[in-house]
């Protein structure tokens, strides 16, 4: 498969609203494999298709949580096709979020602690689950991408401006 370039702010494509994935999308298996390769290489725990310039309602997530005494990350890749979120909890949770499209910048974002998620996976199976913890946070973060929203949009203007300056400086240094 392929490791694809990840779009970074201020790329305007990141602000596009993604369209539903067609049931007969023949490119989907390769796109999913490329997204996982790209996400793992970055490294990250979630990636929305729009972050690689594909405006489809598709995201991949693998929290790569450590288990056991050897504390090696265990891969549990999950594919979310045409996800829909509803029933956010009243309870909130704050996480120090980062984003592959906003490299080297992290900030605390408060989101609902749990949400109901409905989606189809890569096999065509339908899912309807209540998600909580880090998975709920990650799904909400990636869902924002599908709506053209970045995690920095949840921050104050001052913190958004700081993020932009830091990323632009980093981009200049990489050139």
C-alpha cells in the first residue's frame, strides 16, 4: 500500500465538508489500507480521509493501547464509513488533543464524555454503539474533520493563533 502526504493547516481542503461514501465505491479497500499505512507512519491514532485530500466520510482509528506486562501497543484498527454521532452525554471530558494536520501542537479540548455512534465498517457491517473514553474523543475529533472543523476551532482565538504561528514556523523550517 502507500503512505500518503497529510494535509496541514492552512490548506483550504481541510475546511471542506466530506460527502458520503457510495456503497459501490471500488476504491475503498485501497483507500482504507493507504489511510492505515499513512496513520501508522505519522504516527497517529486517527485519520480522516479529508486529511489526505479525499473528501469522503471515512475515518480510520487505532488507539494502539498498551496491554499486558510488556506494554507493547496492541493494534485494533477500526474503520468508520459514513459515521453519524448522536446523543452526546451531558458529562464532559477534557483531553490534550493533537492532530496530524496541525503537527507539534497540542491543547486541551473539552468534549462530551460519550456519544452514540452509527457507522458501517469495511466489511459492510452496520454498527450502533455507545462510545466513551479515548475512543469517544478520537471519533469526535475525526468526525469534526468530516465537517471541515479542526480541533483548534474549539479553542480561544489566542490559542488558535498560537497554533497557526507554530505550524507555519515548523513548515518553513522543513523546507
